[in-house]
């Protein structure tokens, strides 16, 4: 399987919207919440594009089709990988690794202190993937109170404290 990792181009926008939608639908599934991402979840890609900038986005192309997307957002001396998504039918073939390696290659020598990721807590596959690629330090944790009444999973323990996720 030939995969090309290249910089984002304007003509990739629709394919990237579809990948963003696919990621959002996965989040809806793991959180059992159909409201995540709104009525047109793929359109959030446009906001991300404006925030990150097209120079910080990369796509994976296989057989002429965009099958993966990644990028990074600069935050002072840190950079955050956001997003990293590979189309469902192309997962497990090393494309995510190639995309992540492209981000690392682009950032090498830039003077950043940290490269971080923020996968949602229930995305265990993403947590396993990132940990296997060296993301094994916890820098911050986001805690919140839920006023929606949705049901949360239990039995997540950190420093002998129990959390729902």
C-alpha cells in the first residue's frame, strides 16, 4: 500500500471535513451523545483550519484519496497534535504513525519544549496509540462538573482517587 504524507491543500477541504465528521461520530458513539459536533460535525474542520493554519496540517493520501489528517497548534513553547484521524477502512496500516512522524519531523529543531495530545478519556484506542508512540507523561488533567445528567463510566483511578469518565 503506497501512502503519501503531504501538506494540506485547499482542494483537500471536503475530504478533511469528512474525516473530521468521522472522528466526531466516533466521539458521539463512545459518549453515547448525538449532540457532539452539532448538526454538521464536519464543518468544525473549517474552524480548526482557521485556528491551526493550513501550514500546520498534513494529509495521508492513498490511491489518490485523502485517508488521514493531522496537524498541530502552536501554543508558546508547546505544540498540540490536533487532530489525528485515519479513515476507518485504513486504520491499522501504520498511517497514523506516518502522520504523527510528519508532525514530529516538522517540529524538530524548532525549540518547542513539549509536544502534547489531548485525546478524550473514553478513546482508549487513541490513548494506547499515543502512549505507544512516546506520549507517556501526564502534564495536565481537565476536570469538570456535568450539568446534563448524562451517565458516565466508573472505575477510573488516579492517585488513589476515583473518577467517572
